C-alpha cells in the first residue's frame, strides 16, 4: 500500500487512418533505475521532450526497436531481452454469473422486475458480451439467496 515514487515517463501513441482504424499503436515506458544520477535524468528529459509520434512511426511499418535506436540513441540504450506482448482477458460467463449472484437482494429484485430481457452484460476489458435470458436469470438469482 506504499508507492515507490519512482520517476517514470509513460507515453502512449495511436495513429489512425482516415476511416478511424488504428494503423499504429505503441507505448514507451521509461523508469529511473537505482543508480541513475540527476544528470542521467536530465538527459532523459531532454531527449524525450520532443519525441515524434511512436504510433505514426509504427504505422510506417517500422519497429519499436528501430524507434528507440533512432530517437533515444543519445541515451545509449541496451536491449536486454525481447518478449512477446499479448492481450488476455480472464472474463468468462461464469465470472459474470457469480457477479450477478453476489448482488444485494434489492438489486436482484429490481433486475427481475424491470429487466430488460435478455440482460446484456459487457466486459469493459475485452468487449465480450454475455446475454442472460429471464428464466436463466431467475434460476441464477434464486441460487444466490
């Protein structure tokens, strides 16, 4: 429950085409290491204040590594490891069912009286939609009592 208060720079960049589709997206995360000096930090600030759009750079088909090499070379970056990046959402229908059964009785009653049916629940993380029909909800919410 205690913040490290580590000086950190995070920049997020997204490039869209004329139809609003993402053509390039990336982020840069720089964090002060334990032995960094104030002079090191000043150098990082000086180099990063006017960085061009990473999203636009990636939209041109160039790599994140090339971006770092081109724009952060004054900082003498070292590439220590390359790891794949992916998206995973742990949501599933069962998790949403458990959420529904944990609601206060007053909210359960309100759902069953007012609907709408089917009830649509959306995961804000991945966008998956879970649909619950009246009969299914009735059984589910009775189990939670």
